[in-house]
């Protein structure tokens, strides 16, 4: 019966973490090409059901895997993520590989350069497997506003994977890749991670370069990793972060910002003495009782592990949501003004003059949600309304930052739900834009304040759907986030649980 | 906040977007709900806050140096048409 260690070692590739794969490479249990082939096979078998990928780079990935095998064979230094298959959200530029933002208007766009995040991953030896589906221009919380396809939640294919990085989170949950990169403007890494049972980090604003990230709301956007466990997330973030001369908002290493801390070193030292605040406003009406129960159970576990848990007030959630939608739409209306059909991207064939060219190109190229945000943003910036909306929102942004600053004088971390609801049904909120916006209530304020936050699986609903909790820290306190998340993950013991996707049986 | 179709059409012109009457009516309804929700910011006390950037924020500048882009072909593959090394675009002036 024994088919040899090698076969068994690779049979369950979908359950392998980055560390597992690295261990396998070190012990020569399998080659890079075998691993990459295994993941590609699984994508080929099951992504018809899930719809996580917009582009799969089969040939390129296998070629790179072969090259890497050769280099490893020679004993070259191949980098900290050597041979790790990675998926990239389709709003992050990849040289020579179509990058669409899941929008008709960029349907044929092939970037002539790599985003800094992509370059860093490639330099670290990672192998780009494909580009993942998303809400159009990252505007949405369900991945349903994609112009191209619907992505299903691997835990229940009648439900959404969350959004906007829904394809990235679904790809990790389905075992298509051990690492997917997403972007988070108001929860777009954390909420899909919660919906799909993955670990997702929105880093401190400025810690990961945005060069090559197609802009939605530049003062809020941040790139971050989605993985199956905390250790992989920390390892990946360590590769992605760092100052970049091509992004003037990226932050230099230094004593204050401390982007050089080795995050792996203190990962396992536990939470004894850490002060964790539970924002009381998060546990009021509108929160699913099963999520409340699960997050509170985790708070009790933290106490058991030696953390000091107390209640804190964050009286900014409701107005924070408005501030977020005002600022992000305003910035989007400006950022998306560049899509005019002149130099690149979709161009309407139906026009007589330059005005019609732009009008028709934009009206045909953008989907309904992108248009809604452009309109909202144009409205709140237009004369007569600027003071009532945009100016007030900018003032409130200051207030929100102040409230967090105060909270972090008393607490090291905040613990709250990631999403007020469990993954909802496909189509359920498609015609209810305000209802969809309200689902972001626990995540947007961290983007407004620029602080880091991580979503961690903390349990399952009675119906078997993943529940995520959120840890938020002060600027550049990712080390504490990872430490606390790692402790809880170990205590909960649910990491590594994978959904059974229809079709798996015939594959096995 | 009452939003009518005319307001939507006016904003659409500013945003270089075009809507049919039905689409505009639908947008007006959605806008009204969203803007009503935004009014919760009026409950917040804004005294003592100003728009000036917080201390610590600084402008990051770099030298204005020319760096040639080495792969012109890749750069221009996203354009619709080239002529003599220039982008050819539809006529914009009469």
C-alpha cells in the first residue's frame, strides 16, 4: 500500500502551509515543479466551482518552478519564499500579465512593470500562480461587482466570499495557494478573510508600498497578505513591507516606525501582560449573536492566557462609516478620472467628438458600483456640498485618529468582530447598496486612522460558516498583532481546517 | 436630503458619465438613502478640530531626474494605435 513518502507528502498540497512546503523543499521530499503542478491541478479541478481566478499563469509558473529547482539543486540562495505559489489580486500590476481590476475599462490592460509588492515577492523566490477576482476597482464587500465572474465561498458555494479581495481569500480557503495578496481600503482584506476562514492583515498605512496598486482611495489603500495561518501571514508581511522611493507615502525604517523588527522572533512569546480592549460599541445591535458569542469566548481565552482584557469606548463606528464612504468616494472620483479612453484601456467605438468619446467610454466601461462611487464622490466634492460632506469628513478623520490614539494609551490591542454578519447569500445584497456599505462598519475606521488590523478565524457558526475576529493595534504594532493572533490560534486549534469542495472526491 | 433626477444628471455631467432617465431615477433613490445616512456626521462635535495636517506629517520629495523606461514596446502595447513613435488618438480638435 505504501506508495512512498514523496507521494503522501504531496497528496495534501492544499493543506500545506508555507512552512510545510519549505520543510519539504529542505528535506527534498518534493520539487518546486511538483508542488506548483499540484496546486495548478487543484485549481484546474475546482476553480470552475469557486471562480477565484481571473488569470492562471500555468506555463509561466511551471517554467519558473523548473528554473528554481535547478538553482536549488546548485545550492543557490533562492530567497525566503522560494518556490511558494502565490496569487495576486487583479488590481496589483504584474508585468506582462493582464491586470483588469475586474473592470471592462481595463479588460485588456497588460502592465509594463511589476508593483513593488510583486517585485518583492518575486525577488524572495515566490512563484506567481495567477490573478484573483475582486469587486470592480475594489469597490464592494462581496466580489459580486466584478465585471467578469462571481466567486463562491468555498465553505458554502451559495454564499459570497466577501470582498473586495474575495478571489484572494477564496483561493487560500480552497487550498489553491498558501499565500494570496490583497488590498484593503475599508476592510477588503479582513472581511473576505473572515468570510473564508483565512488570516488577513491590513498593515499600517505606509508600511507596504502602493506603487503598482491601481488606486481606489489613495489615503486609505494598503496591500497585505492573506494566508491559512498566522505564522505564514507574519512571514509574508515581513517580505512585503519596507520603504519604496516610488511611493512617497511609504515609511522608512527607523526607531519610531521600526519596520525592521524581526516579526518571527517574538511570535511565540505569548500575550501575558498585554492589555486588550473590547470596544463596547461593537457588541450592540446589528451584530450576529453567534459572532458576538465567538468573539467574546476568544476574549475569555485571552484572559486565560494571561492578557488583561477590559472594556473600551470607541464612539466612532457609525459616523466613521459615513466618513469612510465620503472620503473614499471623493478620492475614487478623482483617481478614476484618468480612464477616458484616450491612451489605454477600453475605448467606445461610438463617438463623434472628444466629449462623446469620454462620456461613452466611461459609461460603457464602468459597472454600476464604480459609477455609484464616482457619482457620490463627485457630489460630495461639488461646490455647495463640499463643506457639508467632504470638509466635515476630513475633520472627523482627525477626531477618529485622536480617539484611537487615546485608546492605545491604555490598551496594546483592540479586539472586535471583523464583520457584523456571517457570509451572506450570492445576490442577497446586490440591490441594496446601503445595506452592503453597512457591512463594513467594524473595518473602515482602521483605514481612516491608518492603523494595522488583522482578521483571524475564531470559530464556526452552527451552520458551519467561518467566523472571524479582528485585532487592531497602534501604528506599526504589527508585531503585537501577530503575537496575540498566534497565541489565540494555537489555543483555538481550528487552523488547518479546510472546506470540502464538491468534486474533491473524484480528485482524491 | 432630497435628490432629484436633475441633480443626478448635473453630477453625471461633472463626472463625465451618462445615464438614461430610468437609471438617473434609480440613482436618485439610492443617493437619497445614502446621503440620509451620511447625516449622522452632523451629530459629531467638531470644535477644536482643523484641517491642517497633524504634526509629524512631512512632504517627501525626490530629485527630478530623468530615468528612461527601458521597455517601450511593453509600455505601448496598451495603446490602440501608434504612428512614428507617437500615440495616435482620435481627432480632438475641429
